[in-house]
C-alpha cells in the first residue's frame, strides 16, 4: 500500500511522504521550521559541502504541501521521516524529487513534500535532509560607483574563504520561518568557522537559541581573540575578533569600540539579545550585520571601521533587524531606525551637537539630491536599497521620520516606546503598524495622522519664507517688535502638519528662536521679539525633513552626478591608454550602460575647446590651464581655486608637493543647480587612488588629498540657511 501510493505520487511530480490528507476542521497556522539541527562538512579546495539537516516543522494543515527551498547546485540524496517510523523512512536516491517548475531553476529548487493526515506528536514533524554539492559563486565588484554595497555573491566556498548566507540557500528552508539552530561544522586543519549564537567548547559547534530568519556561516584562517566583558548594566557578554593574520594587531581597537557602543545602546534598547558579539574579517568587500557578529571586508578592517555609522550601525542591528525582524513585503523600518540611532543619535548622545547637526543636514541633502520631485515613493513601500534613491528614502528619510516622531511625542515617550519594541517583539516580526501601536500607547494619544503623513505618503514638504516685515508697536513696559512672516509650503496636495523653527537675528547681534506649528499650505505667524530684527532663518538646524532646492546647496560633486545634463571636459594630452582619467570614463560608461533610462554623459576632447560651454554640470579632468574650454569653465570658481607651479591654493590656503591632488566644485550661477567640478593632480601619480574612489567624495565643495589620503575638506557658501532680510517699519 505505502509503496504503491509513493509511486503514484511521483508520477504526479509531487513527493508524498504520508497518507492521503483528511479534511481540516479549522484554519491552521502556516507551516514553519522551528529548529534546524545541522551537521556540515566544508571542503574549500573543491567548493563542496556535505550536510544533513534535521528540521522540526510546526503548523500547517494535514495534507498541506511543504515547499522547501534549496540551492540548485545541491543534490538532495534523500529525505527521512523521523516522526512516524522507528527506522528512518527513506526514498531511493534514484527517484528524482519534484521541483516547483514555476520558479527559476537558476535561483532555487523547491522540494515539495506533504504534511501527514494525522500526527501523533501533536502537530510537529521531524524530517532529515541529506544532501551535498557545490556552492561556488565568486564575489564580484558592486555595480554602483557612488554607493557602498557589498561585493555581489550568492555564496562561495573556496580556498580564499567561505561565505554561506540566506542567499546561498545552503540548507532546506520554508518561507517566513523563524528558527533556532544547532550546527556542527567540520573544516580542514587551520580553518575556523563563525556563525550566530554561542560557540561551544570545541568551537566546531554553535547553538543559536534566539529565533532567527536565517543562518550565516563564514570560515577562514582566522586569528581569534576573545574578551570576557561586563557592560555597565552588569550584563556579561563575550567580545571577539576573527581577523586575518596581517590585521590581528587591530583586535583590541575593535574590541574596545564594540564595548563602547554596547554600553551606549544597552540603556536605550534593553539587554543585548545575544551572549557574544564578534567582529569578523571577510575575504571580499562587505559591511554586514548578523545576529551576534558583523562581517567586514578586509579593506574596511584595515581602515579602522569603528565609527558610529560603521561598527555602531552594525551593533544597533543586533536589536533592530537581527533581534526584532521585519518583513520587507510590509515595509522595512529597520534600516531607518538603525540609521537614526547610530549614524545620527550617537553624536547627540555623546554631546557632539555640531556633528549631529551636520548629519541632519546631510540627510536632507541626500534626499534632495537623489529623489527628484515627483519621483519619491511612500516609506512604507521601501524594502531594500538597490540605488541611491532607495538609500535616500529607506535610510535617510526614514531616520528623520523617527526624529520627527521623537519631537512629536517628546523624549520620555519616545525612549519608552523604543525600549518596548525589543521587549515585545524580540525573536518575532514587527511592521510599521506594530511600531505605530507601540508609540501610541506610550504617547497616550492617536498618531494615525503622523504615520499616514510620513510613512504612507510619498514626498516631503517644501518650505519658503516670503512677505516678511517687522513693525514696532508700543507696549506697556517698553517696546515690542512683532514680526509678521508668511510661510508658504509648496506641495502638490494637502499640506503637511509639522512644526518649523524660525531663528531671528536681532539688531543687537543676538538670536531668538520660535517654533511655529504649520497646518496650512500658507499661513501667517506673528512672533513678539525683545529687539528689532534684521533677518530670519528658516529651520537653521535642519530638524524638519524637507526638500532643499539644488540652487540652495553648497556646490558638490554629487550635484554633477545627478544633473540631467552632464559633460566631461578632458585636458589636452589625454591618452586612450589606461590612466586615472581613462578609468573614470570607463566606469561612468559601464554604469550608464547598466541603466536603460540613464541620461548619457557627453565627453568633450581638448580639440573641441572652441565650442561654447554646454549647459548643465561639467566635470573637468586634468589641468584646466591646458584646455581653453576647461579654463573658461573654471572661472566659476573665482578666487576659490588658484594654481601654482607645484601646487594650488584652495580656500585661501596653499598646498605644494608632487603627491597632492584636488577635487573642487563650484556653482554655475548662469545655470542654477549645476556645478563645475575639477579633478586635478600635481602629478599623474597623485591621482591613482583618488580616481578609483572619486565618487565617494561627493558631499564637500573641496577635498585636498596627499598620497591619496584626505588632508583638508570643506564647503563654499551653503545657502540652505541663508538669512532673509526683514523690512522694519
């Protein structure tokens, strides 16, 4: 009977491990994997793995189909039923397991099984998967020029290292499972594996007792250093580094920084969710946060990647994203909150208000540069970043939305709600509606309007001041000077409900601030002042997320990058042979070729110097003194940049030496919102490293390099907070 039934099932391209289903009496929860017990043997030289995975599945209805995903390069030898048979029930390896033919076979295979019709264990079933095969997708350089992304790979086992992530599909999984893990890893002598959770005494076994979305395993020839550490809260946490021998001396620097960030965030977010935190060096470019460890490329390890936006960001992910999860199909709030706490709030927490203000400014700029009017989408639709626009919405706008929420509900309610999130949702999934409910509970009032406005609506407000005047009115105890200001909010539909700061510059040199609530497309406000005002600034500290006009920004390379019309002007003597400028042109061409709707960049050779300057933004490569067209373009810089025989002068300071290079951007006043950007090296050798990393220096008006390292940077005039003069009567 069982054998006959099995053959019938195979003829229907469906694997049926169990008898025919009974009719379900009620709706059962979807089937998910609760636990994996994995035994893994890795062979880096041959790119192969051999594995068994005993999975515990709960939920689902009798007879329901179970669709397990597995990498297409892995051969499933057999599946054993450990629930219903004293001896494992096996299928002959010669019989092919059914696959879901609707999915891409290059991306995954779907192993289709059936739930039993009756389960004597109360619903849970245990299956043992035995499989082997090759995982060999060598990491490739990221496609983006100005956007830091990890190298692209679906997983790799090789002599240079092992990286097995959820994208590798290296173990059988069911969609939307949150599971615990017990994994044993066998490797060649001299190799060490790292994964999530707690390492056992022999270091080849790891136990993950906190539920996780996926298990990532990395391995290499590491030098391991551990530190038994106790946080200021009293929690004991093992800190560790897994570094390559050449970088082992950096261990204490990373251990110290890890302790510093954990002490900063435990009071805000509650107990650290794991027993250890490790910094692990990777054999390809990456900056990834996993439950209980971060995986950093060797290049960034060498660059002392301990800043708040770097290591601090990955540590915050321990709570937000790796402790509490989100379903990207329902919107990714994780990256915005993590960015707010690490990239921004750490500076406020440590008293560095100047840097905190600068981070708010950069977030406004990032959105305004990369998200053109009408091209934004609601924050709730952000899933993950694939380009600069996604980054501006899902990271920068989202971070500032949490800043706005904090201002709306007040610090006390905001921080109570923030700590409540991991208390309530650790090891489970939370979405925007769960956050809305939590903040409403702590604030004690309805916040539906806030989440509709900032999370479910596309775009951001655009603000302008006009009709400003001051009038002296006699008062009982002297004179008061009310200022009548009309604030226009330019937007396509209903106005935003927000508060905006106005900073008045008084005749005596002092300033006075007023926080003005806005709820209309335009409204008039009257502010009493102690002295006559001479000017007013709109949102001078960048607390409200809003669009900034390109003409108001300081001139920077990123304005060239995002201009609708771009032209490269080459200096005389340019050679088609490989050189720093040729590499830049090749990278620009490669990036534009990858985008079907990209606006192509025009390249003007030195022979075209008699032509008038084209509109839009210009990138000058080389010595502008050798090219009349480049020299004419550089007049936009006025006295900001001057050239010397063996160097240059920038912002009034002189730099001389053969190893110097300069990146400078200036406004094209005749073309508002466009810039002229110059890349110049005193010698060709000074440009090598600068040219390779050119597009990562896009947010300053000028950057001075010596031997490829930044020695000075700054901005010319920034008009984002320009004073508007007031007429006094």
